[in-house]
C-alpha cells in the first residue's frame, strides 16, 4: 500500500512537467499560429511596416522605474512612433521624469467612481494616442532592444490581443520569496503547458490594433476589474478575436517588488486570490495536484530522515529530487530564481500558501485590497 503512495506522488509530480514542458513538446496548435510564443523573434519577410505604434505607460509614483524603461525604449532597433506616460495621481516626480526623458505626458483626470486606476490611465492614454497599433507597458518592465520590432510583427499577424508575461528578475534573497507566485501565474495561464488550456491574458504588457481595442470597448469595458487584463482578454474572445499569451523570456523582463516586504506582500495579496478564481478549472486542478505532490515529497523526506530504513530514505530522496526538478523547470520559465530557492522549495511554498490564504480573505470576504495608497473595492 505504501508503494502505491509513492507511485501516486510520482504521478502528481509528473503533472509539473506537463505544466512546464519545453516549447517543442507544447500544443501543436499554438506552434502553428503565426504568433510566436515565449518571446522568440519573428520578422515580416519582405513586408514594409507602415503602421504607427503608440506605447502607453500607466504610471503612479513610478519616477525611478521610468528613468530605466524610457531609456530602454529609446534604444530599440525599431523606434515607436510615440511614447505616452499617463500620470495617475503621482506624488513623486513621475511627470517631470517622463517629460525629461522625451515622453509625452498625460495627467489623468481624477479617478471617477467605478474605475480602477490602471484601467483609467490606460483608457486616457489610448484616447490620446495617434498610432493604429497600441502597446501598453507597465513602468517596471524592461524590454530588450528588439522588443518593439518583435511586438510590431506579432500585432500585425494576430487577429486580437497579445499579452506578455515578463521574466521576473529577482536579484535579492527577499525577492526570491515571489517564486511560487510566479510558478502559479505561469502554470495557471497554460502558456507553458503541453495541455491545451489557456487563460485570457497577462497584465504587464498588452498589445493590439486600435480598431480591435475600440471595437471591444477597451479598458472602459473593464474599468472596475482589479484583474483588467483577464477581462480584456475575455472580451476579445467574446468578439471573435484571439487572446494570445506569450512568455517574455529574454525579450521582456520586470522587477516587481524591489523596495521591501511591504510592497511584496501588498502586491501579491492584491491579485493572487482573484487570479486563482479566474484560472481555467483544468489548469487549477492540475496545479493543485502538482502542489500535493510537492508537499508529499517534502513530508516523506523529512519523515525518513533519522529512520532505520536506508532504502526508504533513498526512495524519499529520489522523489524529492524529482520534485526539485519540476520546480526548477517552472522557475526557468518564470524568472531568474536561485538554486537554493529550487532546492529548498518547501519553505517558499509555505510562504505562498499563507499569503494566498490572506489574499483569498481580502478578495472574497473583506472584498477590499490595497495598492499604491488606494483602497480598491472588489466587485
């Protein structure tokens, strides 16, 4: 009977390889699409690009991040036609920094009732943008020099919305605690999975044509949603358009919470609970099965340490090594996480479970979350 338990644990861990499989093993339907996934470059063969692309950056107290991002956008192999920074009630030098870096600055009017700040900023930027292609970027993203060129190609070939999940740069030991949040986002989206399960979109980067954006209602149609990217992707699908997901890898990175524990805890608790509620049910079940295997592998190894049976200890160690391998595979897809985060994954997994539970309470019982000095009501 105990042998069956081990077999079950191995099967649960194998689900991790389905959730984070190599590109060549993934769904053939995705690889046949014109849109290239995982940030791989695809240029328009012999086609001249006449479209105008507007980059819209919603920003609230993002002066420091904008100094980096706007310089990277200036160094692109293909220059965007305009850079727009929408200042959403900042209390730092966001507007002056953006203007000094050559961006057009829009001061968002006071936030109307029923609107979330980011959607309000994006909508105001889109209304003023002159391009026929729109690219929305969070201020903490870090694009490679060919990113605009790649995205221009993707947008022109896709009939709908393209969203990109950046690779998470996590240089400090504190930021390593974001590991399982990134794993869950990547796994739950289905973007790295061999199984044809896809969520509606990622939040840090979104791109589409102006015509499609306006036809679906844009950010005005999702004005009250904390996870506006998911609802925007659903609206594109409801209108018979695509919602394509990509992983940034080397083409787009970000560093989410470099300033301390408060921003890390507040940031993840704001969204991870609601994100789980919007995850496709198959993906959610697969993540739960994989998590059960990870937990069982850690518990079995701990229970055998100091035991009398060397054989059981070796078997438990082998299963734990398999668990580490699945976590390592997922973290390679998600960001620049360290070896010790992968080896000692149970500690980081426990942190995720505690903060995830807290997020569920905020999202579904208290129905309020906090972000950047604002209290956001959850519908």
